[in-house]
C-alpha cells in the first residue's frame, strides 16, 4: 500500500499561515478576534498574517482595523477592503488572492470560530 504524505505546518520550515477575516459591521468583535489570533500565533511561534476583508461596513470596522494594524504591524495585519457588501464567498476569494501563506485559514470575525486551538 502506498503511503500518502500530507503537508503539516512546521515552525522551522518557513511555513506561513494566512488568516482570512471577512468583516461587515464587526467593529466590536474585530479587536478581540485579532488579539486572540495574535496571542495564539505569538505563543506558537508560527509565522502568520491576518487579512481583513471589509465590505464597506458603515459602523467603522475599517477604521478599527486600521488602528489594529498600527498596534500589531502592517506585516501582520493586512487590510484588503472592498467598496461595498459583495458577499462572504467572494470575500474569501478576494482574500486568497492577497494571501502569501502556504496555509490559509478562513474564519468569521463574529467570534463564531474561536481564535484558540481547542
């Protein structure tokens, strides 16, 4: 029987995670989910980027994301906003086009996916 090799992340191999966070009216949730992700990745030692794809939120989500980018760095928080609400599926596609990691994680910014491994 042939063995099947699967790709597993390795801290020392140059692997990188790209976390895609589509947002729409998530100004209250975004700081918490970003903090949880930064904390987890910082403790784990994995290289990462968090890509925020905002769909023209009227509640100031993009402005909050800009502040988070200042706190955590432009190399870790990437902003890839769109002018209007175009839908979740196309937001993920848009984020994938900008991802530089060899592992992509898709999450909702509304905390329905906890940012900590279980």
